[in-house]
C-alpha cells in the first residue's frame, strides 16, 4: 500500500468528524437589512436605597429612672419616640408621659450626626429639653458625643455636657453582650453612670445591670427588659441626695415607618 493511501486512511476519520461538526453548527445567519436589529439584553439597574428613613417606638416603663434617679415617684410612665433621618443627619423627639398624673412633663428634641466605620460608630448632637408641668424646672440645652464598637463584649461611652440649667456633664460607660436564639436576640449589659457638677452634684449615682429580649414579628420589634440599679454612698450622693437601689421593668414596641 502506498504512503498516500495510508495517510488517507488515517486522516479520513478526522475529516468526517470535521464535516459532521460543521453540518451540526450550520451556517452563520446572514443579517436581514429589512429587519431591525434586536437590542442586546441588559441587566436591570439595582435599586438605590432612599437616603430618607423614619422609625417610631413606644415604651412602657414601671418608673422613670434617669441614671438610677427616680423622676416619677415610683409610678409608671410612657415614652413615645420618633426618629427621622436624611443620610447621616437625623432628628429625634422623645417624650415622658406620667401615667399617674396623666401629663407629659418632658420633651427632648435632638439633632445629631452619625458616622460608622466597620463595627465602630460615632454620633454627635444637640438636645433641647423642656419640662412642662414640673414646677421650678427650667428648660435646658446640651451637647453630646456617643461612641460604640460591636464585639464579643460591645463597649459604649456617651458624654453629655449641659451648658444651660444643668451647668455640668453626665456620662455613661456601658458593656453589652448579645446572643441569637430561636426565640429572639437575648442581651445582657451593664452601665456605670457618672455626673460632674450636673445640677450641682458630682459622683456615681448608680450602676445598672440589665437583661432584655428582642423579637421581631412582621417588621415590628418587641423588647421586654428588666434592670437592677445598684447604688452606694459616694461623692455628693449621700444624705438627702442619696439614691435608692431600684428595679425597672420595661416593654418597648418599635417599627420602621
């Protein structure tokens, strides 16, 4: 057998495969000049989140405790709150309504700016405080800064400087730990309060220990909580200014608007 015949036998299967593949693929379609070109499919553009947001909440508290100091004579209060934000700038209205006297005796109006970087957050703001139905309580104003960091034990620090009627500052150093459970988010925390010439008092008014559970149902969150405020004699918090240890029970309902 000649070398040409041998070469043909070796190449024949490859030629047959090539012809078959070309037949299956078919000729490339020739564009029809009378038919308009179809636009290429494009992916839908992602929706941009609105810079505007709002939320509201209503809390029932067994008493009004501020840094462990009782301002409702041990009687229950309601605390509605409304927040609105445009980007990093936000405003807040917080009200204390005394259920025993059936009057709203405190309005806090705040404007603040928030920053966040990974797990750290920072907020600075201004608050105007008005105290209707409280004889001898003058309106006041304060500037504040709040810092926090998410972690295994999340620390936080807030410092409020009252440059009006209070003429002093008050601070809160806190630590908290949250764990996810099938029934909701369980949180444990502690807050240490300090005042520096705030309404003429300097010292540690109390130390709070708390536990709370947050459960969200259809965009509405429910947060029952329980706190124990522990006090001891120190600084100006003695004699007639001594603060009593107390329990606080609370239920908050909140929703994004």
